C-alpha cells in the first residue's frame, strides 16, 4: 500500500558514529518518502559501508547536508522533536512517540518538522535537547531499553506515515527555530543581568521557559513582539548596578 511521502520531514543525526547506521537511516527514509537528511559532526558518511547499507537510497547520502552544530542544523525548521529514552529535570516532559503525529498536524502546509537523533553511544545531551521544541520517547523494556539508531528513525517515520496530516490547518506565519533561539538568547541575557538565573545552572530556569514558549505555539508576529519587549527591558536596565546585597 502506498503512503503519502514525508516530504516536510527532516531527519537530523547528531554525531553519528557508524557509517553503516547512516546508510540504514537513508534506507528507512526512502521507505517513507523523507528526503532531507542533515548530519551534525558525523563520521565518514560517504564511506563504502554507508553506501552498502543504504541499498537503493545512496542518493540521500550524497545530498545530505553537514553542519558544525545542532543549532545551525535546525535553524530553518519550524518544529523539532528530540528523541531520547532518558528523562530528567533538565530534559523536559517527554511525549510518547504516538503523540508526535499530532504535533505535525498543527503545522501550516509549508512548515518543516525535524526529528533529531543523538549518537549511538550516549544520545543527545540536555543542552542539545533544549534546542528542540519537544522531546519524545519510545517505551521499551527495562532489560534492553535503547534502540539502534536506524531502528529509532524507522519507528518515528512509520508513526508519522501511518497517520496522515489531514486537512490543512489555517495558514499562519510561524517562526523558524533560529528566530526562537534569538528570543531565548535575549531572555537569558536579561535574566542573567538581573541575577534571576542561577549562574551555576541557568538551565534550571531556562529549560522550563523554553518549554513554555514552545507549548504556546507562538506565531512570527508574537515572537517579534516579545523580542521588542525584551529589547526594551535590556535597554532599561543598562545602568543597573545589580542586586543589592546588605547595607543601606
């Protein structure tokens, strides 16, 4: 049975260590009509082993785009989902893989969604997960919980492919990830300046703030409004001497 291709889906592999795994990811992408592969600091993705395991999808290897860091790789995307099996206070709330297609359905027709996968040995760091809109997981056994990289990609693509997008949602201008990162940088700069953030662990406050903004589903006009507000706040505290500590 044919499926609608996942032509608005980007697959981002962060520091993949095995050329064979990259090749198998290409094959999984071809199975479901996903064509945009992005690699962050990869191993030799054009290695013969990668071409061997890509089978009929080796063209995806040649067209893959390589980035120095995850922020650059997701900057032009509108929604990103980090994949992980590890939870934690700084890693945000994890949604189940079955909820990921619903996130895609809320996107306007021309918006792009990214699936972000970490390296085979350690997965994504908390800092890398903070760059994504949501974090999702696959429930597995406690005995052997981790999935092979290509298996994880296959599962997420299959979940998206088996649940069609449905009618287009009303078109609206939503910001790219890079625009949101600029807003978050402004927020962090101001909150650091007024001593709101813990300098030893700013993520303890910034991670929930990031999640709050992602859940709000801001459009581009609202992001511009917030950026203007934070710019004005930054200007207004330019002569502030810092938190008063004791004395008169």
